[in-house]
């Protein structure tokens, strides 16, 4: 009864029983995602989705962020969720792996406004959705993401339904139905990384969570086995199925392991940016010292952030080679302009990007990378960084040049 158990767990979160650090982190997550949404309002994908939602009209329930326009809660969740993910600047949890906040925040703010929920109720519901999303992420890891599903959307939608179930104070049976309805709506393909489809995934998942919980509140019966059924979410969408991980109560709250971004790109490229920044200080003549660069990352990176020659800003955010170049050139990648179309196509950036070779090693964690630079002065400098822990694993080191290394 996995689905029912997770539904019951989702209902158990209350503001007064949450640790103070969890409440504080939840508020930070919501504020961070709101800031990302407001910054992303002028992105073409967001403008189009907001226009479509506005044109559809309907009952004035929930606000489109950055405006006074109020639309049906599902439409607000769709538009605000798309905005939250549009810049790829939203936070991450590696248990999913992906973006629980970009889906959960739009869902709880939209539904919370529609029903007049208090801030305390909204924060508790957000934590409920975040925790269930992470548990479902572990249920199907790692095969779900490796198979090509965008877990932020598929898993995140189930988390959004859990959050909305908490907000509506559903019964356990209704909450299980809400999770089941979100599971059967689950969608999102990694093939759309690098184009407008990716941020839409977050919006669709947020909307599906609102719809799932509202239907369940009306008595819509979707059963209570959608996650664990032989033909359910878990086994249909992943070669891995680990109910014991999803139900493990020995863990700390997942939200306490939330990772905020400091670079305006996919989290999978953050380690190479940090490596480049560290090694740049060791290059006597800056980028002119670089003969070639070897970046080694986890094999999973090959499937979601290894666009070789990005042609625009959206693709650039998913390119290890481009991000390595930006780091080595000392670009301020916290700025949105670092991944603009012009920055991606700049001659100086391309010149360094094209000296980068990418390799993969299963010995590295999902957010780890090693960078090795061969210099024109005849040296090698290397470092290793873990973006999940946000710290160097190896300090920058020097060595003799190995120009004939077969790793390049």
C-alpha cells in the first residue's frame, strides 16, 4: 500500500510540528522560486504560456505572478510554474533528482490563494509536497531519469498533488487518489532539454497536482495503488523500484538538503564552472595559456547536459564544454546574461569551448567533475569539484605535461 502510505504521510505535515530549520528552508525555497519566476517573465516560453492562460479566462482565483491578473488556479499554476523553471536558476534536490520547488511552489501558491489558506498552512503544504516528491524520486532512481524522463515534471507532479492534498485537508483515501491521478498524468521528456519544452514541464506538473487534488476532493476515485501496481508509475517508468527507500523514515527531512543555484544553468554544469574558476587563477596568461582541456563527469551527464556546440542560450545552459569555457574565462555566470545568445556565440567563448574534451567516469558523483588543463607553458593543472557538496575535492594541482595522453 505504498501510494496510500505516502498519501497518509503527506497529510501529516503541520506547521507547528515542523522543525524551525525546515520552516525557514521552506520560506527560502518559496522566495527563491518566486524571484526566479519574476526574473523569467520576459522569456518567450513564459510570455506565450501566460498569454494562453489569460486568453482562456475563467474564474479569478489565483494571481499570475508579476501582474494583477487573476485566473483559475490551474492556469496560474501552469503559467507560474513555467516561469519558475524558465531560467534554469531554480533550486535542486538530488533525491529526485530535480526541482521540487519549481513545481510545488506554483501549485501551493495558486491553490492556497484560491481557498484562502494561511501562510502557515501554505508553508506546511509546500514541505509535504517537497518531501513526497523526494521519496518518489528515490522510489524510481536512478533508472527513471536515465531512461529519459524529466523527473522534475513526472515526480514533481506527484509531489505537487501531495502538497495540494495537504492544503485541502483531504482524507487518506482522497490523498491516495490525488497521488494516483498525478501519477497517471506524469509526463516530461529529457529530449526537450535545451528548448522551451523544459520549463513547460514544471508548469504542467504544477497544474496536474492542483487538478489531481481538486478532483480527489470531489470524490474522484483513482484507487490507491498507482505507484506500486505491476503496471503502475514505478514499474512502467523505471527499471528500478525501491519501495523501502521511499518509505525509509530514518532520514532527515529532504528539504534540509536543498541546493540553491549560484549559476544560471543546469546544475549538472556547475561543477565544471567551479573547476574553471579555480584553475583560471593558475593560468599565467589566462585563456591564452590553454592548449586543451579535459573535463570528466558522471556518465549521467552525457544524457542531459552534454550539448556539444550550443547555438542559443537555452542549449548553452546544458553544455559542459561551454560552461567549462565560461568558468575558465572568468565569466560571471550568476548573471543571466552569461548564457545569452550573444554570450554563447561569442568568438572568445567558442575558441575556448572548442579546446574542451568531455569524458565520463562512474567513479564520480552525479554533481562532480574533474578538470585538467594542459598549458602552452608545458604544464598540466587539475582540480575536482563536487557541486552537490559545494566544495573542491582536490585543490588545484600542477604536473608535467602529457601531450600524448590517450584520454584527450
